[in-house]
C-alpha cells in the first residue's frame, strides 16, 4: 500500500490523544488514543499505520488503544434513563479491553493470574504462537505500557 492510499484511508479518522511512555532500559513507546467508535476502522489499517509511524519516530514502538470510560460502582443514571451500569464500562472489562488493544493484531489464547506468597498478583498472558516471530521483540514494551495504564504486572508467553 502506498502512502497516498494510507492517507486516503486516514482522511475521516482522528486521534484523541498521544502519550510517550518510558519502557525501561532507555526505550520509549508512544501510545495513541483513538475514539472507541473509530477503533474498528483503525484496526483495518493498523499494521501499515504502525509501521509508518515507527519509521517516523525512529525505533519507538507505537501502540494504538481505544479511549474507554470506566464508571464507578456508585454510578447513578439520570432520571430519564434507568438501569444498571453497562458491563463494558466496569474496571475489569476496560482493563481486559486495553490488553486486547495493546497486543492487537495478535490474539490472546489464555490468561492466568499468579498470586505470590507476598500478595502480589502477576497476570500471565498467553499469545498466539503463530505470531511469535513478529511480536517477540515487543513483549517487554507491551508489559510496560499495560503496567503504566492499569498499574498491574503482566508477563507475556507464547502458546505452542
């Protein structure tokens, strides 16, 4: 795909924010926030867009994440609309969705929560083994970005 075709597909897309995150060992990553409604459109061109942006930002990893809302447990709707808090707006649902966004286009094949003796919890995420060659160098970046966004420790492994 040429840059003119990429430019044409980006015409009606926009981002809401961008943030630079330190990944340790002198590496940095750029998180690009996109509106939730445009996420599917961004995912169609994500591979090409990320490749071009990483070229432009000289080796920094670029991650695209949808902007999501978290509603607290005490969420009260207005008088006109009644009902419970949507499941997609809970803290755990949003954190799971952020994890899916970070590792896209790789699929998550499994998750385990490891509770250590001192009370720490580490989330083990198993990624699709077919994408191991493409993703293996980025797993440290994924873990650092997820840690910054959710304050949770995560380790990535590949399923066979």
